[in-house]
C-alpha cells in the first residue's frame, strides 16, 4: 500500500468513523429517552411517546453538535493546540539541553529524508513516562510531542524508532483522522459533562413529584458513560491496526528493529501513562497507552498489547532483516541508489517514484544525514535562530552569478530591512554559494520551524520580501519560483492557521486544464537546452498526458499550452484540492514526463519536488541528482 492508498484508506476510515459516531448517538438518544420516561413516571405504563422522543432526539443531537463543533473549532489551529493542552512547551533550539538537541537533530534528519516540512517539537516537561504523539492536519503543519521521560530513558536508536513511528502517522494520513475523532467524540463527552453539572445542582427538593433533577443528572452521567464506552470502542476500532502499521513503518525507516523492541521492553517495566487531564481525549494519538491500566482500559484500549507489538516487530526482524542492507552499507549511499538509476533510465521508474512518495528508507535517511553533514556549523545553527533563518531565506534568493543583479537586490533589501540583517544575508550567501546546490531545499526546511514562530503578518512580510528580491532581478527564474512556492506553502500554517485543505475535485475532468498546464511546464523545463526542438517538448508533453486517467476521453491541445508562473501557481493551488488518487495520477504523469528522455536536470528535479510537496505528496530528496558529482564527470569527460 503506497502513500496515496493510505490517504484514501484514511478517508474511508473517516466515513466509518462518522457511521460509528451516528450509531453511538442513536444509542444515547434511546437511553436518554428511557430516562426521560422514568423522570415523568410514564414508564413502564407507556413506552412510546413520539413527541417526547422527537424532543429528546432534537435536544440530544443539538447538545452533541454543540460539543463537537466547539471542539472542532478549537482544533482548527492544528497540532500545536493539542500539544499545549497536554502541557507541552515548544522546544526551541537555544533553550534545549543536550537531550533536546538530540531530539531536534533526529526530527530534522527524518523530515529531510521524507521530504516534509520539519515539524515543530513540543516537550511535555512534567511527564516522566515514555510516550510521544504526532498531531496536525497535513504533513505540512504537523507537530511532534515527546515526554521528558522519553528523552531521559531512551537511547538514540530507541528514540529514533519512536520518532519513526510518529512520522508514519504523519505520512499515512492518521493525524487528520485522529483530530476529527477527537472533535466528534467531545460531543458525546458533552452529555456526561451536562449530567455532572445537573447532579451538582442540589436546589430541587426530593419531595417534588417525579425524579429529582440531580438524579436526572446522575442518569445523564451514566448515559455519558455509555458515550464514553462508545468513544473507546471507536478509538480502538480506528487506532489499533494503524499502530501496527506505524511500528512496521518505523522498522522500515530505521532498518533497526532492535531500537523499537527496546522501547517496548522498557515500557513493560516502566510506564507510558500521562498525568495530564487531557490524556483521555488524546489517548488514541500516543505511541503507547496514555491512560491508567484497568479492566475497562484493557477491554477497549486504543493500543495493541505490548507483547503483541514486540512479537510483530520481532517477526519483521526475523523475516526481513536478512534482506535489508546493513547500516554500514546504508551509511554511504551511492549515486545509483540515491538517483534510483536516473542515468540508465527505466520504464518502471515513474512507478518507483510513486512508491517512494511518503516513504522513508535507510538510503533516504543516510542521504539526509550526508546532506546535513555538509552544512557548516554556522548554517546549521543559523537555521535555528530567528534573524539568521530570515537571512537564509533572503540569501537563497540572491543571484550569486551576476554581481550587478545581486547589487540591485541588496540595494532594494537595504530599503526594507535593517542593516544587520542585510549584512547577515550577505555573509550567509557567501557560505551557501560554496555548497552543493542539492542542499538548498533542505536548508529551507531547516529554517521553517523557527520562521513559523513569527506572527502571520511577519510571515507574510517575509514572503513578500523574497518576492521583492526576485522582482529586483528583472526576471523570474525557475529556482525563484520553486523557492517562493515552497516557502509560502511551508509557512501557510502560520499565515492562515485555520485554513485546511478539503477535497473538492473527484474527477479528472474537473482538473484537466490545470493538469495539462503543469505537464506543459515540466516538458518545457526538461527540454530547455539549445538543441531541444519543439517536437521533443510536444512528445514529452503528450507522453505525460496519456498517463492521466481517462486521457483518451478528454480533449487534448495540438501543442503544449503556454503560461506564466502566476498561472502555474493558480493551477497547483487547484490541484491541491483533488483526491489522493488524482494526485497520484498527476505525480505519476509528471514523473513520466521528466524521465521520458532518461535524463533529469537539476531544474526538473527541483520543479517536480516542489509541485509534489505543494500537493502534500512528500518526495524524498533522492530525486535531486548529485550535481556536484555530475559536474565533475562532465569536466573530466571534456578534458579527456
């Protein structure tokens, strides 16, 4: 099952969740209806009163809807709300101790390896148990929460296994489902809270006719307990298999089953419970069981038994570890493994690219570590500091080949930014220009977490300033378009925190013009060399078009449509609203267009990754060929 199938499965689980939620509401309505009959002493004489039933049903549905909608509204800002509600604090690099720095390093490496934005990390300082969670709506706005006990009791390999588990939840679409589950179930819990309020009201005399109000409140608490039971059943139904999947994915990511097994063995001896009162509502999000063990919890636990998780991970070890490369082999990835045979070409390559979307392998992880190891300490630390992170964004925009254009950019930047920030930009620009160009997009992602600490207006101002530096060049290059596209997308959760991407397009007909435009641009970028002909562009374009669903039924232009970058951005924004299956078809068509001539230029690699990332289809960084190696080969061939 690939990334897109997981996304579709998550959508199907959402539909199942709504069905189970509706069934739970029906059970609660009947229970409240029976309690109401006893309140007015109508039972057991007459059991059916349509008017009373409709009244009870209406009030119950409204109460549950209010509770659910209120919680959903509170959760619209994403995972940071969950983390803060559990007592977490944002782990800032300058305030992190040695254990915190290690955690940040692992998260950065895993994010670069998987091609997603580096998640913000929250530390649950008061929690001494071993546990962690991931929360958010998309991979672009995810946050990871880790307890203090996790940092204190786990080795680096074990911590890497836990983070790999949470990244699986990020990549497989579990987070959005978990947030919806949390929002919907709060409405059921609202019945219990209402009953508790009525039970505390002692003003009604016990001599009054009928059941006292406090007793009715007690009945609502009991009925709310039924809702709580239904909520536990729903959580268990949705979460258990996804925990097994996340465990398996963590082993795949790290190729080190012993790390995850070591965590489970420590959990058998220690604890994963949380003291936070918000643990009940968020229990299905955690790595381990966050609630107090009891007969109730064991019956309806959101997590599989630890013994079963150990057995399955051990089974993965026995069956698959022999077929996996050793960590020593993985530590030094070759050009062939990272580019997946781009130089030789293969008819199966586009399909292999699709299979790599939303996945992480040890090759990806080692590649990310190798890229990050190239960074000077000043850049690695600078990406974690506010002013330097802004300077990195500006430095990536500067033209380092044409000094006249760069001077024009600097002159404009001095008019809108402080002098010390401009000087920092020039300093970092000199360092960045000496690095392998493959490091540019990962460097953006490294700077994103600290840039997101700015207000929405400051993030907008940053994006506008990058745009202004681009305009100062006199022409918009492909790299500048890619940089602006990625930067705006990564900062979108801060610029518009209540914005969520919903599916609006379910058929290819609805996005056909946008798909044609994207494929046209990719075909033109891949054949921008002086010796490329219009026939080559048209052939690459047509080849990509026929990879789209129902291509034979759609109207196709005689030649690739032309457009500018503004129109391209609008089309990409529309394509973001398509179903996962349509996105899969589009990414496949783009990959086929790129790989048709068995060559991948740096511009093609950057554009393909930028488009896929903006569609929330993370592609690992191996799509970028090792340009430094390629240049060396070209120069040596010329000399010979």
